[in-house]
C-alpha cells in the first residue's frame, strides 16, 4: 500500500468465473434456499409413487384420525388416509396447476405487452384499456367467476378451465411490466436500424425485442407460480377448484376438516404448512432472481 | 384539481361499462343454466315445460342485448334486479351483508397499518441486526401463508387454549360493540396479516431509501434530535409508496375476505358471492362483480387523491 497523499488505490478484483447456479447461490443465499425447496418439491412430485409410504386414496376405517406416529408420520384423516402421502401427492397438483397456469398467463401477458409496446398508438391504447378492465376485477373474484362459468374440463387428469381461471388474472399484470420494459427497448437505435433495413415486424419483435424482455418475463413467471399455488389452494378450499378424490392441499383443508379441529389438528396444520412452504419458496426464489437479474423491476 | 377529479370519474365509466359487458357476456355465453341448477340440481324430475316457463319468468328467453339493456337500465335507477335463486332483490341481499364485510375490511386495513408502520420503521432503523431479520422473516411469511389457513389456526388456538368458538350469529357493532369487535378481530387479523406484510416490506425499503437523502444528513448535521429526524423528515416522506401499496393490495384483501368468511362462518359478501357462483345465480354474480370492481376502482382513485394531500408537490391537472 503506497500512501501517496492525494491519490488512492483502486481495488480491482478479477471476477472469478463460476457456474451461474453456484454464483447465484453465493450471492443470494435466501434465493438458493428457496430454489432448494422447489427442487425438493419437484422431486417429491415426480417420485411420489415411490416416496410416499401409503396410497393417498387408500381408505382405512380401522385407523381413522390417528395422531402422528412412526406408522403415519403426519397422522391420518377422517377416512384413515395417510396425511403425509396425501401431501406428497398434493404437490403434483399444486406444481402442475401452478406451473401451467403461470406459463400460460405470463406468456400471453408477455405477448400482449410486447405487441402493445411495439405497435403503440391506437393498438396500445385499446389493449391497455382492455387490460384495465381485467385489472378492475380482484384476482379471486375473476378466478371464481371463470370457474363458476366454465365448469370443469378435465383432459389428462388436469382441469384446464381451472388453469385458465388462475392464469387469466396474471395476464394484465405481466403485460404491464413487460410493456414498460419493451417500451424502453423500442426507442433503441438498433430497432430503428432494423426497421431501416426493412425487416418484418415479426423478425424485429422476435429477434430484437423479445430477448430484451426475457428477464422481466422470467421474474414474473417465478413470482406467479407461488401466487398460483395460493390461488389454487383457495379455490379448492372453497370447493370450486380441484375436487375429490384428487389429493390437493387446499382440498385437504376444506369440507369435513373443519369438524375435526380438536380431535385431529394435524389434518389442518400440515396441509397449510405445505402450502405456505411452497409459496414461500417461490417468493424467495422470485425475489432473489429479481435482485440478481434486474433490481429495477417492480413485481 | 376539480377538473382532474371530474376527468377521472368520467374515465371510470368506460372501464365499468367494459366490466359489465365482460361479465354479462361471459355469464350468458359460457355460464351454466341457472334454471337447470335450481330445479334439477338435486336430481329432481322436472318437466321441460316447467323449465321453459321459469326461463320466461326470469327473462332468460329474451335476446342477450335485451337482457343486458334491461340490466343496465335497471341499475341506472338503482335497481339491480332480483336474485335468481332466492327471488329477493339483489340490492337487499347485498345490503344486509355489506356492513359485516366492510367492517372486517376496514379493521384489517387499520390493523395492517398499525402493524406495518412501526415494524417497517424498526426494520429499517436496525437494518441487518437481529430485529431486522426477525421482522423480515415475519413479513416474508405473510406473503406465503394463506389467509383462510391462518384463520383456521387462529380458531384452533382459541379453541384449544381459551375454549372460544366463533359465534354462529353476527352481532352488529351498534348493538354490542364489545361482542362485535371480539368476533371480528380474528378474521380481520387473518386477512390483515398478508396486508401488513406487504406494507412492512414497502415501509422498510422506502425508509431505507429516504434515509440516504441529503436533507436527512442536513437535519442530522443541524443537530436535530434523531427521533425528530426519523418522524418528521424521514417517515412523512416514506409514506407515499406505502399508501400506494395499501391501495393495490386491496384486491388481495377482498380475495382473502371471500375465503376467510367461510372459515369464520361469517355471512358476508364473500360467502354470498361463493354461493352465487355455486348456484349460477346470474343476476347476483353480475351485480356483485360490478359492485366490487367499482369499489376497487374508487379505492385506487381515492389513493391517487391522497397523494396530493401527502405530497404537496403533486398537482393534478
């Protein structure tokens, strides 16, 4: 250290090249913890058949409302079904509904956002007013209305109308965020250059604008999965989402669970812990992903 | 200012009109048949003629635009129509439940603000200490815990340790304020937790930002008491985004209310709405959705107006 008066040293560290996942884990430990929980849940969902000790649908009237023990880690419900196994299988429902609805809702939102920003003018104005209309509905009211109106439409064991109901409220929210990012990109000189070169709208949008709005899209997507899981649980709890006998966390809390408050509190406590933990993990991961990719984006 | 207010109110009309068209169109094009649900829902054997007759009575046989026109025209004179399920006027059904839901919503908001402002301030002032860590974990948890489950846990705890069970009948505030508050404080807490969590996070981050400002340093350099610096200089400037978030989160508050009312067995707007959806009660659904949307838009408008009051630099034209 040479201490020459009036000068100062610039501490320059050559950044070490790390694997991106490792770099994320080091810089965002909380986000990494969220990611770890998500990976764990994905594994549980994928390997549910082998991981869960019991069949989630197997009814055992000899062992109803059994408290947690070595045999039934989280106890049994009023049909003698193993709560732990039902929670593991419930992760399949939560994750599939969460991912599919977020993917659909956020992708549609991103397309609308980019198109609205790129074409601007009247198109933008009309699209934005339409988005305002959807935004005027509180989320659960919109989802409930869609579920109530469209009924069920089960293909491959998944209720696609439920996916639409959960994904739809995301569309205007994502569209707004992506639009503001795309508006900034639109003013860049390279877009003008592409236009001057006579490229088609489609090429400019997909080659020049879309790559620049991937960050907000990904951030909104992860944040949405948590919200989608929460919404699915609420709808199932109300009896308007996933229906019996499919194991779903919200469904485990609905109906008769209320009658067993005192007899079997484990029936109420553990499914709620599962919901909270899942949403918590996606929120942590989404938050950290934002800090890491682009801290200016407001979710 | 007046021009701005009038302009905003006029802008609300097309949005609400869009909401009306959307909900009405969706109901008529995709919705089930309320008459079928009502008469055959429980497997009852009802002849087609009776069903047709009922349809005519409810006006469901008329073209969609006629039905829509009738509904809009009715609303202009304050007549929301009659419930297709109970046969009572929709406005009467809503009015009898509005007090309860509104009270829980207001209590939840007050609770959230009362919790969020001190917690957020503490968290920012003691940044990166254990106080901050604890508060942050509490507030991140608030975003993840479903309000209806929190309500169940609250009941579970009250039941196990205090042998208190949520009463079956609702006591209006004017009748017995103590009883009423004791009944509604728990649902308000269950719904308000998420609310306070969001506001706490916002409070913390804006206060941290504001504390970096030059005028804070100037105030400290002048020798102003630290408490005065925080309250007078920092807090008053950090309130703006917090107020915004409270407005935006109102959508979640209503959502939480819809589900939490079931848990606490409260006969409010949320329960009415869930019932209406389950019964395909068209007139009830469309009126409730429009009402909630209007309320939501008005809240956000009120918040915009509050900005001007909180921050005198903002002038609306």
